């Protein structure tokens, strides 16, 4: 298992801004106002030497990446006296947009602006429409090659959801090759979770004659954006006790241990449950018939039913399915998990398709 934490090469020179001692403590969605226009404010809290409190110099938006660059006076700082500050910005107005599209944004705050800004904070901000939150499945999630081409494929993260609290654990290696375990928990809010991790290391092996407790130290932070019950973008964030200094991206997915054609993971017995009080219906799907490289079909001949699913490009994971009986649509599912589908019936009522053990 390869390291999940890679040290940054130190910059050869510090900017005047960084030397001023500015610290970003929190970046978050401060308030929602004029909801009908999609206007949102981002709040930034921190501390800085008196006389050098920063202001928002520039805001740029590139798809889902929102960058906020701060500027502060280069002279007149009183480093012996730190003062708190609170900044706010309306990213839509700052970027000349009428409104921000409803989605999850990757927000990066930089100390300084221009050619050499320094990362000071990273945060996921969720402005997805109300009622669109996801329920990630509990189990093992495996990392794929990250967006920054980091060699993290083959590592794993264990996630467990209880009520709205999500716990995460992952195993990696330090720069010296020592194994390290990270664990943390936090509330799940909409599509995202922000999980501070603790690091457990240097404990004795299981069969050591002398037992000792492992060292417990602050670890990185894990921020997760759930795309579906079984797929997520994740960001491992390293902090130097004042500002965020490195962000490593990961692609996470939960999949079946078994191998086989696309759709094999969903063969078996399932029960359809509708929230409108309708009677549950039982289905037993046989081995899939692949319609093409982008979809598959599972058939329950006894009930004259079929489950048609669309695959995520380049994977064997489905992101949308339709259940039919006697060629008539019963339900559409836009949240497809390994054990649990969620969607709506033809009458608009919420429905769930749940795996039933044989």
C-alpha cells in the first residue's frame, strides 16, 4: 500500500504575506440569501497581525473550483499582537455570474495573489438543492488513480454511516515506510463530510511480548464529496497547525469483491418498497445480459420484470436504472448502490429497492 501523504518541497523563499503570520481558521458557507436567485456568501475567519488584516483581492471560478486570493499590507504589521478577522464574499457577484449552479465546490483560499500565491485553506462547499442528499453505503471503498495522477490505486478506506454521523479509517505509510492508521468521524451534511483524522503509529505488533500503546497524533483531514451511494471524490488535506499546505485528491468507489460481467453484482433477490404505502414486491434477477458496453439488463422471468441500468463510463458501476414489469415502467433509480437503490415510482412517490439475502 503506497503512501497517502507526500511532503511538499519547501519553497525557496517566503512571500511577505506568509511571513506576516496570517492564519485561516475556517472557510464555510456563511449564509444563504435571496434563495430564488441562487446567491450565496462564503465566510473566511482567521487571525493576522494588527495592521496587516487581509482583504479579498480576487475571486475566480473554473467549473467546480473556486479560488479566493487575499491581499494584505506589506508594511506596518505588528506581529506581537494578533487580531481576529472575518471576511465574506459573494462568489457569483465577484465572478460576474448571475448565480452559482447548485453543486459542490472545491474552495481554495490563498495568501497573496498574482504569480506566487500560497495555499492557506481548502474546503468543500455544498450548495446542492435541498432534498438531494446522498446516503453512502457502509463498507470498504477502494481508491483509484486520483485526479492529480497520484499513485494511490489499491489503497482502501473503510466508511461506516450511523444516523448522520460518518466514520472513516484508512491505512497508509509514512515517508519512512512505517505503517500508520488514521481514524476520524464527523457529521454527513448533504453530499459532503469534513473528517479530522487522528494518526495511530509506532505500536507493538500483535505478537510482541511487551505491549505498548501506539502514539496518537493529529493527522490530516479527509474531505469527501459523495457522487452516489458507491462513488466519491475525496481530498486528503495536510495542515501545518496554522494553514492548509497540501491537498491530495483521491477517487473512491465501493464495488463487489466478485468478478464477472457488468451487472453481476446485482444478481439475486430484491424487494421494492414504496413510501406511498403500496405493497412490497419481490424480484429475483438472473445473470445479466449486456445490451452494449454502456448498459446491461437483469431479468426476472417469473415476474416478467427487467432492470435496465446505465454504466458509468469506463467502469462496471451503474449510475441510473429503470425497473419495468410487462414492459411498463415501475420506477426510476438515480441513486444506485451495491445493496440499496433509491428513486421514484411512476407516480412520483419515493421508492427503494433493497437486496434480500437468500
